[in-house]
């Protein structure tokens, strides 16, 4: 390449434009067009040219995203137009009352609304001049915020230059900077491995990242942004509806939430509130509600604002997913694999829509990392159906008499020594069949709906059967000399009809699929999908028992660790005797029919199910697995097909943005019929 000034300048301009395009594809659209290595090569070339010719570095250079010099502090920014807060409501009646007041103030005019998830992040204002990012500021008190331009420049989701037609000469774009859940989890995992203090939650992580005086630290944090409105603009025209304005922001390269929606009336708005609430746990970002805005900007101006809150918008708040309460005790539970898990006992607190009095602590390393003490005030989190967990200790509220938790050295169930394995998990060292807690959890797992599916055999009845000595392990469920209608009715609250129904349910479970049977055995690391792969690969219990480690590792999703767990299980005489007894007592696992896994029609494909269908979700999953597909819970570039039912939400939107194949339920049923399967 010639080293002339004009040629270098042109090359820097071209590299800057090309890299910014790919940054937008990656962060804004989640649809990259080049590999990381290709991007790195372009970036390295740009940095080399800018280093040699610093006078040619452009204001929108991607190299700004790695962070610059340490800042002495943050300057104050006065917002030309205040960043207002929102009125809130928590019920349908309160929302309807707000809508009726708005209608009355507009003399009964029809009102369309605009809905968006209320991101639990940090509100910021981005100022662009001639399309170039000039300033980024926090909301602050609404009148004044802090200048965080250097830090925001490091965020890949924020374009340094807008592109497209109709961009005003000067424009302030408002939005929310947040930390995606998956990235937050990865960041904390890495922090804990390094011995650093993890972030408390994604919102605190985002806020702390934006207030780093060293932009390089911000650049190392996984931040993103959704833009949702325009604060003010000069030198240009914008549409007269908020929905169209947000659409224009997306056209200019700003990232907008795929869950936004124009809502023609109150009924649509209430449906939207419920839909987003149902999706809340599966979203890759925290929300605490939805924001409903009057869509017409003319109507917004007519409604105006009062007490620093606009009359034309309201936040519908969902139940909080985080709360603080007091730790009263730490107890330990023993799982079916002998894992000893500490559980926090809490003063009851309402969080995530339910009253919580227990929370998981994962393992003893987590107790130590939190420096947890009895009497501490703790932050807990419950999202959707996720088990509540302790996130942090509020050290400033620690009472003087708070006592450390004493890690037990013996299994609370059988008194055997507790050992730490290579996974840092504490386990009971006893034989699983000699530890009452492990035996109980093993029987519960064996009888569960996703294993042998024995209807009516719940936790309390399992405990009764074990305590009464009617069963010693799961194989005794099928021994009619030990367990029958006559012995059952001797138990408390078990009548003749209940005894008859239970025996019938146990007998009805004698012909499980081979995959369900293998899963029911409770082999460590062997989940539903792995059990299905093993069943397809070996076709019988004896075939699996005879397999060596090389043969096991040849199975899809089975690595050295899982292969070792399977081999060790069948090398144990107690386990082989247990399996043999089950077979002798009449269990007849049904081997998968048809070709081996590699020859199945959907082999190698990854499917994602979303939305509501007449076919039950679990049944659809099992049918797809019978055809060789893997079923995943999230959409990614690796997804082969998305099966979309009614009211499909963010997963469908993401699939469309990635250009993935999408099929509806009729097409799915036709595919099943083509291969001789029936969902009815």
C-alpha cells in the first residue's frame, strides 16, 4: 500500500466505516458477518495506522472503545430538557384509571399506546451532532447528570456515528444501559475464579461500570444499551408518533428493544403487560415492569407534565425480584448423589410475587465467599420460577452478635464424613444405599414425572414407605411381597382405594422408554438428553453396561467425565445388582426403534420451541428427540429450526433477525407424519 497521506487517510476512513458496520451487526443486530479473527485483523490494522498517524484518527474510531486515559472526575451536565420520572401502577384497575384520566383530558379522543419493557439499568442521554456522538450523560436528578462520554464510547452497542437518512443536525437520544444476564453471570464466574468480589446484580454492575474513572475498566465490562426516545432535537423533522420515532432510531443504527409494540387500545395494552410478564424470566436482561406511553406526540404535548412526571406515560411495575431480609439459620440438605447443600432460612419476605422463607446457597464455598453470618441482613433474588438465592450480605447492617456458620464435618443424615470432590462440592462419603437422605432422594428421582412417572408417589409418601421399612430402595416398589395393597393400608392416611391406585400406577410404569429408565437410575451427570443419546447409541441396558469408555465417549454429548461416571456406576456391584433386580421384577425398558442416532432424519439439528401449541411442550420435545434433534431453550446462531406457536415472543423475534428457519405447528405435525410419528 502506498504511504502517501491521502491514501492512509482514505484507508483509515474505510477501516473506521467497515469496523463500525461490523460492530453494529454484532452488538446491535446479533448477526455478525465476519469471524472474530477477521474483525481483529481489521482492528489491528486500524490501530497500527492511527498509531503511525495520530492526526488522522477520527472521532468515531472503533479504537476509542478500548478506553482512554484515567479521568480526574466527572463533569456535570445540565440537561436542556429534563429527564422526567414516571408515575407507577401495579394493578389493572390503576392502569385503567390512568388511561381514563388521559382520555378525559383529551376530550374523549381515541388513544393508541406504545409499550416497551422497563429495563432495570441506568438511564442515559446521548447527544449526536451531525450524526457523531458528542456527549453521554447520566440522568442524575433529572436536571443535571454526569458526563460519562469516555465510558459510553467503549460500549459496542452504542454507535459512535449514526447512519441513514433524516438525522437531525443535533439530537439527544435517551435509553437504558444495562448488563445482559448471561454476560453478568460469566463476568461473576470469572471474578470469583480470580478471587475478586463479584457484582451484586446486573443493575449495580451497569451503574458501577459507568462510573469507573478508568474507561479501560468500563471497556472490560459487558454492557449494552436499548434506546427508547428522543429528548430534544434541532435542525430536522421527526414523525408525529412515538412508535415511528423509535423506528427511526433503529434505522439510524441505534439499538431498540425487539419487544416494543404499538397498542391500539386498553385491551391490547393489558395483553402486552401479561405477555411481557410471562416472558420476564426468559429475557436476557432484567426488567421491573413495562412502560406504556401515548403514541401520538401531539397528544403527549396536550397532556403535558405535572410535578416532573409526564401525564402521557406510566410504568406498570411487576413484583420486585429482589428484597432484603434477615438470615435466621443455615441448614444443610443431602441430595441423591450425596451432595451436601447449605440452605438459608430467612425471615419471610415477599419477593418475585411469592413469600420466601428459604433460599439456596449453592455450596459451602459460596457461604465463605459471602462471609455469611447468622443474623445478617441479606439481599435475595427470585426471578420467575427460579429458586430464590442469596446474592449479597448488607455488611453495614451486621449486628455485633452475628455468628459465623460452622461448616459440618459429618453428613446430617447418616453421620459419615463429608468429603470435598474435584468440583468443590461437599459430599457424604457413605454408600448411597446406606445414607437415608440419599436413598430418599434417589427414590423420589426414580419415581418423578420425567423419569419412571409413577403417578401419586409424592415426596411424603416416599418418606412414609422408607420410614415404615416397606421399601429400602426403588427396586422394592415392584416387590409385591413387600409392597402391596395390604401393607399399604397399614400406613397412616392410606385407604384401600389409594393403595390400589398406587400399586396400579407402579405396575403401569414397568415399560418405560430405555431413555427414561437410564435417566431414572440417577447416574451422575446423565440428564434427560444424555440418557436419550445413550439409549439410541446402545439400544439396551446390557449394551450400555458392556460399553467401554471409548465407546461411551463416541456418543454425542458424552465426554471423558460423563463416560467415567457411567463406567464407574456399572463397575459398582451394588449398582449392577440394583439394575438386575429391577429387570427381574418386571421392568422392561423399551428400546428406541428405527435407525441409530447418526442416521435419524433430524440428526445434528438444534430446535427451539416457543409460544403456545396444542401439542404439549414436553411431548413435542420427546418427538423431536426421537427424530434425532436436540432441543434447546435459547435461540442462537447454532439453532437450526424454531418451532413457533401462538404468541411467540422474543425467541421468534431473534430467530427472524438471524434469518433462521421458522416452522409453525401444522408444519411440525406434517413433519412428524412424514416420519411415521403422531402427536395425538
